[in-house]
């Protein structure tokens, strides 16, 4: 018999699929941004049901909050509707499907949600060690800080790289101007007069 928790997770995942299809189909950029924020909010709800409250908090704050604001700011610099697309690239579609299939294949050997055979259940001494020895091994009194900064250091570094790359992408989309070196300045700047006009001016004088 399916538990209520699994039923709620299934419904939320179905909502995520519907929202994803809506984002792909819509041509109105404002509506797509709103659906993107709604997607993050529903995902945060799914994380709460799965007892991942810290991840849900991050998803709601960053995905549904900050990202939505950045997307709205980017839309203000462009048109409200997406330009008509030409023929879709079948190579890109095949690549996306293959990547999705590979990701699903990589999760097949993971224990089922709530399984008694998961590493968290079969190795309780690991959590006990973090609680008792993290302060001596790492230093910070906060156990979460010790796990994120030391035991999961490489994972945290990867997340930092992703956030940094996203920040660079947003700055590029906002069109920050860059001063060109003097050697790249054209010979005749826009405020200068063309040579022909200068010759005509000399003749008149």
C-alpha cells in the first residue's frame, strides 16, 4: 500500500513535469519566469516532504526568490515574447534525452527513499562520529559547518563554482560595459568628422 508521504511526493513530481512542459511551450517570457519560480517553490515543497529542510530552504530562497528577481530584471532588458524559432536541432534533442537517460541510469543503484538499507541506516556510527569528533577533527563547534566545509568540502567547492558561473552569466546578460584599451579605439571615433567632410570644411574656409 502506498503511504500518504509517497503519494504527496508523486503528486508534486507530476506538478514539476507539467510546469516544465509549460515553460518549454510558452512564448511569453514573463509567464515563463513566473512558472520557473513556481517550479522552485514546488521543488522546495517536495524537499520538505522528504525531510530535507535545509535543501528546501535554499531552493525556496535562491530558486524561487533571488533567481526570479534576476530573471525579471533580465526580461526588462528584452522583449516580452520569445522570438519565433526555426527548425529545432535534432542533435540537441538527442543530446538532452541521452543526458537525462544517463542521469536516471546513475540513480538506479541508489537505495529507495526511506529504505532501511540506506547508508544512513546501516552506518549509524558515522553520524555519531560527526557529533562527537567533528569539533576536534575540524575545529568549528557547528557540526553543519564542519560537514559542509570539511567532510563535504569538494561538494561545497563544486556548488561554489556553479554559483560563481551563474553570477558571471547574469552579469553578461545584464550587458555590463567594458572599457576598451586605447589601442583598440578606432582611428576615427564617432565624434570625429570623416576626412571628406574635413576637406569640404577646409575649402569653405
